[in-house]
């Protein structure tokens, strides 16, 4: 089978290898590429719409706001009860959606570099604009050979430089490098609140032009609503002031905010209606998501805890709905998904065989949309090493493993483990009960943050005393900077031995060794042992390669898994062990899979059919 490689037009694409089949018989490429409409709301909480996000939780919808368009979208598509924004703040979430990488990897974890004072910890300096070297889903689509036309209307908030503008990141049409203030018009009552209908009209015209010109399109409409300042139409405010029309809720009672929510929904309704009128329902995917949870002084996120800026559920669990060709209608899904899954999902749905950029954190959720089996390869990671205006917000990180959630508070050095399936409000900490599982998740979180070189908080010298070669706020003889990086914090003392290797933490710190991993046991691993303990199947493979281990082999010893083409091109790379590798995007042919453990490698030939 013949194939060709596209010419790389810019240094920005140095890490993007694009390969596509020229064979006419290829069934995926032969199909007309689908369209994509991504609707991103600002600060829309999980409970802020009239769509019941979780079929078993009545309070997962508003008891006051009416969003008829979203109800219709949910009836025609799939609603995810455990959908997450990549971050509890807008800018890092939006960047993550665009590039398919976690905020921790992108070092874009907050909206600005304002450093809080008089705190125990000092916040790290971070990125506040999308990196010009990153590849967005829009750039990927435009380089796929499928002739996509792209647009981004509304809030951008990714920096003001040319390199960080929409036009430099793959969008043919946009409103430029806009921010929150571009949506504010100076007063609660507005004829076009938050420019909802201006953005909608631009989007509709863009779609009409693409249809006229016969090209597939990808549109992201990023509303300024429902972020403060609150704006709404007078007629909608009047509607919510009439209890016979809109009975006042118990949890939700803000009339103007409710009116803004419904005005935004009316704009979405106009857009969806136009897509239907143009006959595009069978060729267009609609993705609805929010950039973070509801703002606490404007709305109530119960039964979730806290809200915007927190990596508690109220700050990161958001409405998430997908509609489109072959998506199961009027369906619900309970799998944990995240905004940075959208890039690989869009890529797979496009039908292109172009390879994704390296180090994508997201995973395609196409199997979920079509009712097929799905196994998450890695946990979902959250990293917010920052304070905020709300004094309860502390620098923290979290990991979601299915319905289980681990959180670490860097200021207090405490860990919390929650079973979200039974405790969605995060009120019962299980870390003291499930000690081994908590340890396992802690190591995964720590190793990921190390892998991506995540920016970490440091200690404020004015709040600690100097001890030996470092700071030691808890007077345990261990440098707190080391403890923070290793995620030991105050949970373990100098005499503890988390990895049971006979060396306590003070010895591990002094020797520069890993307090969580028995490195001597790892050194005992030999090539023959590794070869015999790991199986790779099936071979030939079609959509998935599966890995299994024997004799209770410790999979944490696997440091890297890579797949190479016969031309020695790296086509897959992950840190740590995964049970399944999705190879649906690999073209047919021969590949080599390499597993590394302590500098030993298994290299096996696999055939993709």
C-alpha cells in the first residue's frame, strides 16, 4: 500500500509526523470528513443547567434555570455524568482543550502570575499564554489533508502576543485575542448580553459560508457567559421574576444569573436550529462543555463541594454533552472523561490517519460515543499549585482513577481519598482505611508530576526556620522542598519507610534515592525475567494491543512503552505500564513495541491489520 508524508511547513510542527494513505480504497478517508462545533461556556457549573447530568442524582440539575436547547441536545446525544474541565480556572482549561495536554504538562495552571503574599507557600511562576510551539486541534485538522476551515469566536484568553493569537494557532477566522472584558458591556440589562447573539450570528454565517464552499469546518464558539459580570435581557429577567413562569428554586435563586443562563441557551438553540435547517445533523458533531465549575458567589454547586478555582468536584466537574453521527442518542455515560480528551477524539472522528503530536495526555472517547468497550489508559490529573481570593483555596493536586479521587494539599501535607460513586460531596476521607491504595495513587500522581516537570510551590522563608541544607517547617530533619517534590509532605516522618526497603526517609533523602520505590529490588530485575513475565497480545492486532503480567509482577518497574514503525519513527510513547494501547489510528503494517524496565528492554514485532 502506498503512502506519502506531508511537507512540514513550520518549525512548530517539528514534533508532528503526518502520514496519510493516498489509496482511494481506504474506507475512512473516502468518507466525507465530518464537521465539528465545540461550544465552551464560561463558569457553567455541573448543576447549572436543566439537564440532569447524573441519572441517579436529582440535584445534578438546576431547580431554577431553564436550558431547553441543552435538554434537546442531551436527548439527541450522550450526557457524561463524570465529565471534567482540565482545570478549575478558565485559561488553563481552554489551552488544555486546544492542545490535548494537561495544564501540568503545559505549565499553564492559572490565569495569571499574581503571587499571594503572607502564605506558607510561594506559588510557582507559570505560563499565562498558549505556547506558540504547541499544536492545536485546529492546526492538526488543517494539516490533515482534509481541507478543514476553522473558526474561533468569543473568549480566547490565551495571551495577547501574535504567537498566542487564534490566527497563529490554526483558526482561519476569529475575534482575536479576546478576554473577559470583551464580553462585558457595562450593566446588567443588555439587548445582547455577553454578546451571545453576536457570537451566534458570526458562527451561523461561518457555517453557511463553509456549506456554500463545500468544505468541512471546525468551529469553537467560546461564550463569555455565564462568567461575571452578570448581563441579561430585560424580557428574560421579567420571566424569572414571574413565579408563575419560573418558580424560584431552593438551591438556585439568583434571578439575573438565571436569566443570563437562559439567554445563553437561547443562543445555542439558534445555532443548533441552523445546523438542522442546513441539513448538517448527520455530518456534524456538537460538543458542549464548560471551562470550570460555577463561581461560588453567583451560584450553588451542591451536591458537589466548593466551586471555581478549587480542584474539588464543584470546581472541575462540569456539564459535558456530545451529539453527532453514530453517537448513541438519549444516552448517559458514567466514565470519567476530561476536556483534554477532545483533541484525540476529534482527530479520530475526522477520519484522518495523521498521527497526533507527541505527549498528548488525552484519550479518544470515540468508543464511548458508539457504545463500545473503553479502558482508560491513565488516570486524569489535576494540578493547581496556587492560592486564590477564596481563603479556603490552597495549592493542591489531584488524580481521578475511575470513581476514586486522591487529593494532596501542599500547605498542610495531607492526603485525602474519596470514593465519588458513594460520596460525590467529598465528605468522607478513606485514606486511613485504604492505605495501600492511597500509596499507589500517590506514587502515580508524584511520578506524573515529575515526568511533566510540573511547577511546584516552594516554601516562604519568612514562615519557616532554616535547618541544615534546607527548610524544615515540620522539624523532622527532612528538607521540605524534597518532601514536597516527592509528595511525602507531612504524611511521613524521617523514620518511616514507605517502600519497605529497610531504609527510612532520612536515609533516602541523604542518599538521594526514591522513598517510595525499592530500587535494589528493581536492580535485581534481569532481561530473562522481564521477557518471561510480560505478554503482549493479540498479534496480529486490529484496534487494541493488550499487555498482561504474570506472577504478580510489579508493573511500576515498567518505565516506558514505545512503538516504532519500520522506518524507526516513534508513533506511540507512554510512561509507566498500561493494560491496553489503542492502535486504531495506526496504519496497517509492521511495528516494533519496546518496553523498558531499569534499562532492560523487551522488543517485539507486532502486526497491525
